[in-house]
């Protein structure tokens, strides 16, 4: 598993877009297990991915989402929004903990393809 990047989201300082690559096919990746511990809170209160999208191997084209998980491929490239990301703590996944990097601007290959909509 690899962290590809963490990106800022315009006009939403408490939201980041996270891009990861799993060495497993999409049907073996449990997006619901991606989370981040919040000390003193039960796991049911921890954040989880929002509005995940599956990308092609180059990370340029959306090939699936929560309702349409890709059925082929030996790896999974995934982007998702994450609220209140704590950069001092790792993301927890089904494979391992994932140390975070500082956020950068959204790369051109993803511009105009992902629009943040609040879950409220």
C-alpha cells in the first residue's frame, strides 16, 4: 500500500483529498476500514472516507465509485475526501498504518474531476 498524495480542498480547510494505491484488486479493498483514531472517542466516532472514487492506474480517469466498484485490475487506486485529518496520526487501513505527508495542491490530472459536496 502506498500514499500517493494528500491534497487541499478549496474553501474547505477541514477537508482533504487523499489518494492511495492498494496492491489488491478493488473487490478486496475494504474502504470502510480506512479511518483515523480520535483519542478518547469510540471507534464509531472516528472519521472515514467520504465520496470515494476509483481511478485508473495513471490516476487520470475515474473508473468507479462507492456504487460502482471496478470488477477488474490487480491494484486499486483510490481517492477520497477525509474530514478533520490529524497529520500527527496515521491513517489506519486493512493492511497497515499509513503515515501522512503534508498536503499539496490538487494535481492538474484531478482538477475538474472531483467536486467536494458536504455530507450534511
